C-alpha cells in the first residue's frame, strides 16, 4: 500500500495564526466569536480547555478585561464596531488574505460600486465580506447562479466589483467572471482566491488521477475542505470525506494499493497522522506492505 500525502497539508498560515492565538488566551477572559476555524476537533479541544464560544456578543457574560477573538474567516465591520463600543478588547485573527478582501470591498463600495461575491452563500467568510460593503452585494455560487440572478438584478451605473471567497473553487470563479464580463459593463475584478487554496486544489486535481482511493480529511462545514472533496470526486470515484479517524471506514481500502490523504487548511497535522495510523494498522492486519510518500 502506497499512502500519499500532498506537500501542502495541515494548517495554512491564516489558520495557524488564529489557532495559536486561541491557545495563548486560554487563561484569560476571552471568547471566540463563532468557530475560529471550521474543524470540530480543534474547537472541542479549545472549549474543553476553557475558551469560551459565543455566536452573539449578547451571549458574553458580564466581567472585566473581556477580549473577543475574531475568527480566521473574519466578521463584518458592524461587529468590529460593536465590540469596540462595548469596551471589549479585540484579538483580530482574521486571515490576512480575507482582510485584504475586506479592504477591496470597502474601497469599491465607497466609490459607489456594487459588489458581486463568488462564493458560498451564508458562509461566515462571505457574510463577513458582505458586511464591509455599503452598496448592494450579490452572492453567486457558480455559473448557474450567475445565469439566473444577473439578468434579473439592477446594478449601479458606477460599476461592479467582483471578488471571490478566498477558499472558493478557482474554476468556478473563472467561469462566473467570464460570464459576468460578457453581460455587464464597468467591471473591476480581483482574483482573491488564496494561493494556498489554489495550490491545494491543483494538487488534488492532479494526484486524484494517480491513486485508487482519495480520503479528504477535514470539517464538514469547511468551505476549502468541501471544495477539495468536490474536485477529487470529479477525478476519482472512490473519494471519501471524513472529519477524523473515528469516521474512517477501512472497507474503502479493499482492493486498493494506493491512497491519497488530502486535508483542508483547517485540518491539524494530528488528524492526518491518526488516519495514517489507521491505514498502517489495516496493512499490518492484512499483511500488506506500507509506504508513506510525499509526491
């Protein structure tokens, strides 16, 4: 059995910053505003160690020296303002890539441009991005959405700014932008998909063709993990999405001699290692050789 782990695995830069900040503030009056990353095992561990989690600022109990930890996905401008108005400290761990999108949207909106966000509706990152606009925002998931929504929407005469959720599928972004540019005038567009996301998507697209089985490890609510699963499924019909080793069904390995373990940007190395151990144990039980490789 050959087990391949892509070079780009585990936490990305932005997630690593947020998680380190969370662990650094375990002994303080700090509350996560929403899940700082979309990984259940990380959030469960932080909460078990005493870090608070709230979905509304109204859920924060009265106390002194309270800090609010802003998640890697970022939040709207109004939430930042409200945190300040309440006198709370802010530990802003919005991913730098996401923060750049906020700046683009705020600037374009101030110039009167409407905003088109290509991403997953109601995802925390998308909601946060939309919250930095003062003009109309439209969220498009894919080309089908664009073809249905764009013809029935009135846009500002000053123009439109098109950006992408940083973890969105790059091919979908390009398809939607191409369509919008063919039917809408006065467009500014920014390819704001994170480099780390684009690299992981390209890796899994290429490597899924070379193995018998693909296991995508990461949170079920994680956008970047979901995109990896969708891409792998297009190229390999033996593709599975699990959050942790506890979900791993070794029957997926029956008749398999090569497996790819891909992970999202919010998946800790420990989760990957646990799945590797499961595969290694399966090989030992079935008297198969086991080789761990990084293509």
